[in-house]
């Protein structure tokens, strides 16, 4: 096995799969980094031909996003490109006028966001993603609101992933730093034991050091077999960890390829990555 010169791609994360739902994503080659397996019968997430918007105006135009099990897919593009709108459409927060969304082969196009959580989706919005007056532990408990089993083991797994949260478990989330609040938000989504985790600009407003730490943790989550769909403003850094990248422009797919291929594409680099 050859190792790449990209440290993000070698030895992806840990090998603990217990944070996923039973029957969720698996990785057949635990020693290799970055290889995701197609779901039987098609991609694990298939959001195809999405067209829709707010009111009478369409923001998405025949937009397609697919993610395999255990894969990191990143959506980048200029401001106003429809990146967050595409995420909301996948999660059921935007009614589509065209297209469909399938998760693990099941058509969920008409399900509510809560029903999609029950099917295995977890969504972390960019802002207002913690309960500031509640403790870190209480925030995580809120993430398990649909569960009827003992979720304490999952909480310990979240604390293993984000050790600072265990230290601050009794502290109100509103008193944490921006990066720590993002960890709480991701941890709360993981409490649902998602098969697909969606992150809307998880590194917005954090320092470069914190950004690198969050990306490391995202890689570890994907390493458990959870699929990741992420919108990210730090396009170059995000594509470095991406198995698949989507460049959206005016709500439509402009470029789709592996993260490495998009980083190497001169048109993408010149137009969207600053050269």
C-alpha cells in the first residue's frame, strides 16, 4: 500500500464502528484510507435532480448530490451558489418542485426532517446549533430524544471523540468557545447514531488551528462508516479531505469529481480556490 502526501488521507481516524446505527455504514478495508463502498443498488444518499426554492423562485436547478457509505462529500462554491439550500433540501427543510432524495435505497423525498432523523440523518446547521443555557451534557441528551435505548455508551463515545466536552460537561454550552460549541453540535447529532451526518459550514468563524482539529474529528467520524455531506467555506482545506467534491454555481452542478481531482483542476483552482 502506498501512502499519499496528504496527511488527512492516511490512516483515517479510529476503527470504532459502534457510534453508527446497526446496519449502518461499514468499511471493509480498515487499514486503508479514503476508500468508500457503493451501497447496493446505488449510492447510499442519492439526491438527484433537485429543483426548488423559496416562494416562486427556484434556487436549486437540477442539482444532484450523492454520497457513498463512509465517504466524505464536500459542497463548495461562491456565495449565493445554493450550497446551504441544497443541504436543507436533502434534510427536508425545503420542498422540492422536482427531483427526489433516497437514503439507502428508500425514497424519503416527502418525509419531514424529524422522520429523516429517524431514518438515519443527522444535520448540524451553521448557526444557532446549540442550546446555550443548557449544559454540554444536556445538549447531548437532547440529541437522543428519539431513542428509547440506553444512550450512555454513545455519549461516552462522543466524549472520546471530543475530550474537552467531557471536561466541560456541566458547563453551559453558551459559555464555550466557537470551536467547542461546534463540537457540541456535532456530538449532539452523533447521539442519534446517524448513518448520514450533514454539516453546514462547521468551521465558520473558527481559527485555522481549530479548523484543522474539527477536520480531524470529521475524518474520524467518517472512519466509523458514517457518510458525511458537508458545506464548507474553506474550500481548499475541505477538498483535501473529500472523497467527492461538488462545485455549485447558481444552484446547479458546475464541477463534480474527487476532492484531489478538483484541487488539481486549473479552472477550479483559478475560479474558486484563488489560483
